[in-house]
C-alpha cells in the first residue's frame, strides 16, 4: 500500500517523532527544497496533511495549492499565522498543540524576568571574558535589581498567563492582569486598560495571542511602565511596537526587557545587542525535549485522525 503524502514546512527536532512520521507517510520536507514554490506547484495536489509551526503557519496562497488537504496540523499553540476563517469555510480542520507547551513557556518567562532583573547574562559574560580577574573590585560590575516582590502585570490570561501567575506567587509577587474580559475564576485583580496595568506593574509579561491584538504595547504603555519597569515577551513580537520598545530601552525610559519573540524573526533590532539590561532568546520558549516530544505526539495523532476520516480531537475549526 502506498503511504499518504504529507507536507512538512519546518524541521521537527525530536528524531523519534520525525522517524514515526517517515515510517507512516511519504513526508515532503518543503524546507529542504531549493525552490519551495515550484515544488508545491508540482506536488501540492497529492498532499493530504500539512504540518507547520505556530508562528510560521501557512499562507492562503499555499493552502490553495493543496486541494486534497485533510488537516493543517500546527506544531504549536499560536494560530495567528493560519487563516482560520479560510480553513473553516473550506471545512478544513486546523489543529494545535494546546496545553503541551504551557509549562515551558511560563518557565522561560520566569527565566527572562530573573535573568533581566539580575543581569545574569551580563554577569556571565563578565566572568567568561576574564573581566572579573582584570577588575576584581566589586564596583566593576553594577548592582542589579531585586525580582522577588515585584508587581507583575500579565497581558493575556490564557494557559500561559495563568502558569506565569502561579510561578511568580512563589516569589511573593502580587499579580494583576488584563484580557478581553475579566475571568471570574481568577483571584487576581483585572485591569481593562493596558496603560493602567502598566502603571501598576514593575514588570509586564506578554502572554496574549496575536490573532487580533497587534502593536498594543506602544510608547504610551512603555512610559506607563516607567524607568523602573521591565517588559517580558514570550508571546509574539508584533504585540509590541518594536521601534517604540527600542527607543524606550535605549533612552532608559524602561528598566529592561526579556524577549523571546520579535517582529521580523530571526532579525532582532541591532540596537538591543549592546544593552546589558536586555535578555534575548531565539524564540525558544517551547524548545525542550519534553515539550517538543509532547507536541509531536499531538501532531501525529491529529494527522492520523484526519487521514482516517475522523475529526481530529485537537481541531479548532471543525
Ligand atoms: C514554536 C510557537 O516556536 O506554539 C507557538 O505558537 O510560536 C512556538 O511554540 C513553534 O510553533 C514550534 O514549531
């Protein structure tokens, strides 16, 4: 029996997951093709499933060239890079790995908060570069800021936002949040207005979906956060007006930032590279063996269910 053709748009980093896909299907790795668009034109009609990433998604133009598709399996939680309305109209299930990466993303938010306030990366560099030996006097490295007890404002109280709230409680941090509406099951105060939340926070943590919310963190919000305030973003770069953030950081209008996501990845504004109060990551919040394996299992299940003619249990659209 011939194996169904499926299209894979990004590398899968857990070899066991990739192997199982390769055992079950004829996997077309679009990211290995010299001319991906020509490859799609030539082979797209055979593809029964597509596997893509949360922030990379798939365009409608590409989807139109995949007429036999039975599922769009997102190896991630973000659905902002797939046109769900388009897929719904086509009766096409779109699945995501909801719940699989919550803990890791919240862990990285904490790592960024701690690393940024305590200038961990600058401290590491000071030791590695031999500066400690050259300048052993304590004044050679500036004092950092305490994280414990900071007032944390969480933007987006979905799974990740809630997991961040749980974690910061252990550091004695009071939590407030904003979202589209207050959530009665939560014990934390709700703020409808982002500027008001920023004004009452020592650190703002962005954990919101970027389907509709874009550019919500602008100069006004950053000025409300103020020169003692930190910004952490583990959601999407375009929630922030990046030029406003760079200006606020370089002018000392906020205290620092911990950033895993950017507007035009992998391009990061070079003005951030020289700032010791900024911690940068390469969109790695879900990048652990444990989480990527769990995500891979969900993707495997979604593809198998769709190709067996069932509605995938992780479907968001049908
Ligand atoms: C991943 C993400 O980088 O889940 C998301 O929406 O942005 C990330 O977890 C990506 O999806 C991995 O494929």
